[in-house]
C-alpha cells in the first residue's frame, strides 16, 4: 500500500498515512481535527543500471542482416532482393 503525506492547514502538522488506492483521502488532522491537504512528495523509485533503453532501444536503428544472402536474394524481405 502506498504512503501518502498530509499537512494540516491549522497547526502545520505533517504526517503520513498508509492507504489503499481505493481509500478516500483523509480529511482532518489527527492532532487538532483541522482541515488537511495531501502533499506531493518525492518518490523513492529510481531506475539504476543500463536497463532496456541503453541495451536495445537507444542503439542504432539499422537492422542486423547477414553479409551474404544464403538464397542469393530469393527470400521474402531480403535486403539483397530490393537492390
């Protein structure tokens, strides 16, 4: 379950609540029962390492084709047939 951060408009109390995605947002401060606002906080999610983008997506878009066609250009989609 995600943890949401809230701040009270009256007393300035900042607190966190663990809630389901389907739960209604909290509406009052646990200290003073004043109105609260949900804060946008920094996530702890980070992508590290080379990953799929570096290993495949970001490389040259030229397809790897064999240097010579085993069927002398007679296969469907062969780059030698287009030449």
